[in-house]
C-alpha cells in the first residue's frame, strides 16, 4: 500500500488502482465494519463500484463483514457477473445459514449462458440442499454434475455428494456415488462412514473402514471418530473394541481430546465406565466436552455420586460447565436427593442467565419436584418464557404426587385457558390429576382431546388410564364405554374395569367381567385377584372367594402373596368361619402384620370369640406393644364376653 497504512489511510482521488485494491484487501481481512462502510461510500462516490475488478473485490469485502444484502446490490450492478463472483456471493449466503438464498441465486446462474458452475459452486449448492433437506433439488443438481462430468474433474464434488446424500439418509445412493469416483480418498470414505454412523449402521460403517484400508487408504482420526460413533449402538461393543484396538495399532492419538472423547462416550454408552474413566484419565487435554461426556455417562448409568464428583473435579480444573453438564448434574442431584448441591447449581444457572433455556428450566422444575419443593418448582415454571408440554407435565405430576388439590385444579384450568396441546404423557398425567381431585368435568374435556387425536386406537396406556380414572371417580358406565372402544385390551384394561365395578359394589359384574376376561384369553395378574377377592368378601361370597383363591396357583401359576391372604382372612372373618381364617393366617408366606390381627380381633368382637381374640391380641402386641387399636378392640371383646369366661 506504499505510504497508505490501514490505520491512518485517508481517501484521496490520487490513489492508484493498485492502492485501492490493496486497501480493499486489507479491509476484507480486518473485517472492521466502520472502515468497510467508509471505503464503500468513497468508492461509490468516485464511480468505481461498477468497475469489474474493483466491484468484484468490493463484493468480497462486503461478504466478509456479513453485509450480504449490500454485497448483493453491488453484485447486481456489475457489468459482468463472473463465476468467481457468483460463487463468492453464494458461499456468503451459505455461511450466513441462508440456504434458500443460495438456491434462488443458483436459479439465476442457470439462465446465464456465460456462467459455467465450478466444482466449488456445486459443493456450496449441495451443502445448501443438505441444510434444507431438499431431496428433489439435490437430484437435479446431481444430474447436472454428472452431465458436466464435474464428479471426475473435482474429487471434492464427489465427496460433497456423498456427504449430502448421507445426511439426508440416502445411504445406498451415497455408496453408489462413492463407487463412481475415479479416485476415492479418505475424505470421500469418511463422508460415507459418517453417514452410516449418524443412522446407527455400525456393521456398514466398520465394513467401509475395512474396505478403505484394503484399497490402501489410511484412515485418519476423523474416520475413526465416525466409526466409534457407529459402535455406540447396543450390541456393537465387540466392533467398538476392535476399532479401538486398530486405533492403538496404528499409533493414532487415542489420548487426543476429540478421538479420546469419542472412545469415552462409546464405553459409557455400553456401561463400561471403568474403561471410559481410564481413557479419560489419560487424555492430554480435558475440555468441557470431554468432562460433559463422562458426566453424562455416569448419570445415564445411575452412578450419580460419581457424576457429582466429576462435576466438582471439572470446576477444580477451571473448566466452565456447559449447559448439558449442568443439566446432567442437576439430574444427579435429584437422584441422590442432594438438595444443597442442587440449589448451588440453580444459583449458577441464574448467574449465567440460563434459566430461560427450556431444557434447563424443565430439569430445574423436575429437580425441585423430586425434592418435594413444589413452591420452588412453581417459581421456576412461572419464570420460563417458553413452557413446553414437559414443563406443564412435570409440575402437574409433582402436585398429583402430593395430592395438592388446589394447585392441581389451578394448573389444569391454566392448561385449558392457554389451550395447551397435550401429548400422551401429559394426557395420562392430566387424567391421574383429575382422579385425585374428582374433576370429572375437566376429565371429560381431556377425554374429548384424546378422542380428537385418535389416541384410544393408538395408545393402550392412554385408554387404560381413562378407564381407571372413570372407575375411581365412580363413573362405571363411562369406564365401560371407553373399554368397549379399545381395539386391544390387556390385563390392565380388564382389571381397571373390574376394579370400577368392585368400587360401586357390583360383585356380580365383577365375577362376570372376570369370566369374560378369561374367555378373551387374557390371563389375570396378582392385582386382578386382590380386587376380585376383596369384592367377593364384601358381599359375603366366601365360597366363590375360596374357589378364586385356589385357582390362582392351580390354574394361573400365581403364588398368593400377603395381600391375597389378608383378603381371604377378611372373607372368612365376615362369614364367621374363624377357624378357616386362622388356617389362612398360619399358611401366610410371611409373618402376619398388624392389619391381619386387627381383622381377626374385629371378627372376634363381632362373633364373640374370646379365646381367638386373646391369641390375636397377644400377636398384635408382639408387633407393637403400644397398638392402641388392638387395646380398643380387645376391650370391646372383654366387655361383650360373659363374666364367667375368664374363670
């Protein structure tokens, strides 16, 4: 630039063309917007903006500082729009994440007979199609590339085609393109391997690695990173270990941060945390990605204390935790109920302004729900700028868990007012909440939403929850109506409906539905029998109860547990057959609890059986010497017994 340094230059009409071009180049490299705009005004004022060489450089300069619309305006005024200028402008739009503008500009290139697209232009176009997921446009460009023979002229075009087809899932086509290449290099092979890895095709990715090596092409670290990524899928641990061994055999830097972190991630996903930890410990440099990968691995495998320990070590090394690390650490705090650490991380989230991130906010809500701090969960919820269905569902589940009727009702009403569209998980949670507060009117609106979305036919769990909700709210006719609409019914569907009939005292319907279930070839489960035995016992159907009880092991292979025995004790006690009740007690699979002895004591009072009452009373006191209920029942038995009974 001679005497004209960029720091002290002054516009002058005395500059030569060379000096102007030098200043343009300096501005392009410096990317200082204010100086760039001053220079633009100056060049336009002297009419050089339409000069072919100056104009091309001016367009490049404006692209570099991100002024794409100004660059476009200057470009459109050029007397001749060269292929180089087109490529610069198209590349600028791609780098600015504006792929649609790339495609629009290319449509102008196609009608300009003076422009013959270069390999670089095709590469940019393919990347734009990949960003847009535009398969049709991709096929058109591919056809043109083949017509222009660009795939053989420029190997990078072939690699770009493979990369683009891989990213949109057309892996067979990507492989076909690879086969057509006159020269296959590590870039083209790695692009295909990356595609297989992204879609979880481990065998194909490893197969490509072997084929590449058979062609005498050496894999680089990026290739192995892609292969390791493919081997993360369940069932491919062996291939992952083989690939790891190959990395060590070739002497590649497995302790480098990128390749090493990939290995840590793979071993974490397969649950081999001791190997992951060993690789991590040997890394030359541990950045936030490496630490986060290890923390995620420990959290996913349930090693929450170790995850918290890693988080502390990361901070001690001066590494700032990223959002993913903070989220995983909060999840670990939730699991181990570390309230103080959870609140400490919450403070860090607040300090860094991450509270507005939906994922972070949702995890915070979940953490406080798990701690039982619903007021804090509500405060975080209220501050979220965007509340996803996860936010609503998590908070509602917390209130439902604690049976907080007032807040359940408020939240359900808010969901209705804001017309929140619920997924199946949110709908199930809403139904469970309605069941807690008996909000049948809201439940019916939820039911309507389920019907509108066709979820009764698609999701059995939603239908079962709806039956359960209506059953527990006493709306047995609605429960049965939903039941009949289910295309498939499992044991939960049948048991929920049977429970509904049991709750309204319809023991005959209970037995009838049970028989229908058997005819439908659905096997009962232990819960089914608990409900049936309870329903029959309340109606005094002790013979029927006895038959069902005996059929559990004989016909259905279900070993009666303590709750089943308790039901049968109640059945015989109500019928006055205390000998059979005592026989059931003696056959229990575990020691009778206080509930059992209270049932017997209550029956002894009703039937005036002093001897068994004393026996039951002594056993109850053996479990709890201060059992007030047992003392009360025994006092009634004594009061109702003849005076000479104690002689």
